[in-house]
C-alpha cells in the first residue's frame, strides 16, 4: 500500500483515467508451439496503466474464439453475474457455462501471453491468430475463422447497424427535446 499522499493521489487519478476502456485495433500474430503469443505493442500501450493487473481469458459465448478481459473489466462484468439468484436453476446453468474455462493470465517478462491448452483446443487456434478489440475486451481468433466471420456474406452489416444502432440515435433525439 502506498502511504504517500502524492503517490496515492496519482494512483487514484490513474484508475479514473482507465475506468472506461475503449480498445482500438485488430492485430495479426503468431502463436508458438507452447501456446504463447507476443502481445502487440499497440494494445500494450492502450492498456499500459493497468496491464500489470493481469487479465482473465475465457471462452466466447457466441463464437469459437476467446475473450481476454483486463482484470478490472472482468470485475465489472462479473459484478452483473453475481447479481443472479443462485436458487434459480437456469441462472446456475448459465453461470457454470459462462465460467467454463476461465483463467487468470499475465504477460511474462518478455511480453508474451500464454493461452491455456484447453482454450486453444476450444477455439481451434492454430498458428496464425487475430487479436480484435471489442470495446473493453480483446477477442482472440484463429485467423481463418476470424476472416470467415468478418466476411460472412449472409450478414448485411448496414442492415445490422441500422437495427442495432438506429434506436440509440432516436433515443438521443428524444432526450434533447
């Protein structure tokens, strides 16, 4: 614990600066035979104030990819899960599935991240991978699977954008009146 008033104030200000993480970027990397990837410097610099806290890595809910949460973001995410009533069976089933494969990971001294073997198997990661920012977390994909999802001809992105984001803009107009 830091006892100096100045240092404590600095740490407190630092925490406020990173309260809302908005990661930007898509990075292509390679994973070695042991499951390690060199964490890209572009993402490292965006996470620099909190990178020392570590990460949580887990299975994605919707796709065969992984989600890497800065620990602080994970704690915010899990706070909502903790509000679920554990005496409701579907809540327990959801929590069990949501937490399946969850691990705490850190960058090693060389700036590498070790992806646990069971999560590599789940996601089908081979050698070439993509780290894709997803606002407050990073998705980790096998490169071929990522490109297939991004280039899916069955998804009309303009229609999806209108359906998902169109209401948000309408709500802003309502609040201005």
